């Protein structure tokens, strides 16, 4: 018996985003909430939501990080048609992996996400997960607000925003600039951090909390790592376990050290003592059923050169089959390119057979960092000595850096590979792979 799916309605609304002495901000949210409602489902379960588009522009929903059915991936022109204003689309898929995922638009995402559209999709471990006193989702966002607390315009326009992308002037956690909760000394909490910002890279430190990193981009680490400074590029997630070590009456904090000095983005007021002693380090989460990498010597390979950003660094790029100079590219809103192409290419970067291991060598030949995201799969970064790093779906690459990533192409369909700094992907940093 099929159940009527719940609706996820994208529509305009208002939110007290800035402090109370400012006006409410006009935002776009899912079902009246910014961020959208947190969806929690069991591993192996099925996600069904009817997307209702009540926005003044077409949209889709992308379920970021899920090893999803290609037809449900939400990419306009590649996996589905856009959902026009007033129309609906039924998303219906199975959740193979436990972990912290999220959903967001994939049409004009640089605008729609800057206006507030995104939410968390939490897939719970089959065994119930680690024993904690609370499990909190913290969606970190970065807004560009005008003096009267409205969302500034100029979306995706590289003439108006710095090459680093749309960096805001107002940071929120779960839609508030003053995220705060009460905790007890020696209590233990799972925090699921998600960077939903267009372009800002967070650099976080826990104070008054002893922490362990247990998962990245939804995928469990082999062993929990003691928590140092945590870099979170756009779209990246980190699951951490924290024990409260601050004393009663004190505050524990999550501090962003992206700039000198640092400032708290989340506060934990310590009100009482939960237990007399601290707990042991947490045990690792059970691994997700992601296939093991095959030999890299025989892997299918591709090369990706990231270019653009500054006059003189790139001679031009192919657009619509024509060579464009830098000035024409800027006129067309294209400032970035992959392999000399500032448009989504007609042919895939690489086509692989199902089950094949794919290796992509990426070179960041620009003067800015980028957050490379692959749809439908998790990859590992391969170090110079051949060792494979943690499973991820988004890799932060520093200026001038090269990286080698590898994954098993086990999910048939057409999958995007793009920079998750949304002004960069809109500006040309977008390509795709085919798995047959
Ligand atoms: Cu979260 Cu193609 O994106
Ligand atoms: Cu994605
Ligand atoms: Cu980028």
C-alpha cells in the first residue's frame, strides 16, 4: 500500500535572521523553515518527498552525498527536467548509507541557496549509533545582508563578488546568529556539522569540549580522531563527538578561526554535572557498504585542469564551440573553466563501466581554493605514496594544489563533478561523468 508522500514546499517567507532590532529578512525556505526541516530516516529505508515549487523560478532538489538512483539526483538537464513554478516532482529513493547528508536546489543554486534553501537529511545507523546524550544537526550558513537585513542581490555575478565567491557578512547556525544550548558537564553529544554556505570556508575549534572526529561527508572514519582544528569547505560535513569539559557556569564554544582571533558561532551553557567522570573515547561507527578500490594501475583515468579567476591567468576558454577571450568570457558571466571549457561539455569527462575504478588527476591552476564535489559516489584522495585517504564527496583544494582522487564507479548514470563554491560552478567549473 503506497503512502501519500509528505510535501517539501519551496516558498518565500520571512525569518528573524539578524538581531531583534533589525527587520525580518525575506528568505526562501522549505515548508516554511530556514534551514528546511531535518529529515531523519533509518539506513536501508526509503525517502519519499513530493517537491512542490512555489518559488517564482524553476527548481529541483539535489540530495547531496547520497549514493542515489541517477533519476533522483536533481540535476536539471542531466538527470531530470526543472520543476516549473506551480509544479511538483516526486523524489523517491532508498538510503544505502548511514550518515549526515543534506538537500539543496540544483537550479540557480548560487541564488536559491543564498536565499536560504537547504536542509539536513540524516540517515541513522542500523544499530542506533553511538551512545550520546544528544544528537544535534548544526547547519552553518553565511548570508550577505543589506543594512536593513535583506538578502543582497547580484547573485552569481562575478563582477559584484570577489573571486573567492559570495562571502557574506552574517553567519548563522540553524538560521540564527546566536545558536545556544544548555549542556551538563561530562555529558556527551554528537554534533553533525554541515557547511551550507555558498563559498565560505569555516575553520573550527572546540573550546571547553573534548572532541573526536568520527565521520566526514557522511562516511565513518576507520577510527575516531582526536579533534584539532576542523576545516569545513562548502558542502563538507563532519560528525564529531564532544564531551563537555567546561565547568558549571562556564560556556563551551565552537569558534571559527577563519580570520585572526576567531569568534564563537555556537555556545553551550554548562548548567550542571551529568556524571562524575569523563567517558572513554568513542568507538568507530560501522562502515558503510562502499566498494573497495581496485588497482590504480589499471584504473580508468582522466585529467582535470581548473583555470580562471584572474585576468592573464587564462588565455580564454571554449564556449559553445567557440574560443572566447577573457573579456568575452567575463561578459558572458564565465570566469572559470575546466579543461579549457567554460560551459558544461557535451561529452563526459570520463565514461566508465560499472564496477571499474576511476582515477582523476586534478590540478588547481588558479589563485583560489576550490571545493570539488562528485555526485553519486564517494572518492578517496590518493597520496603521493599511494595510500588512500578517507571517503569523501567534497575535496578542498588549495591554490596551485594537485590531487588524485579514485572511486569505484558502481552507480550507473550521469554524474556531475563541480566546484561547490556556487559562483564558481555557475561561472564554468562544472563537468560530468558517465557510468554505464
Ligand atoms: Cu551539493 Cu552538485 O551539489
Ligand atoms: Cu551533490
Ligand atoms: Cu571553486
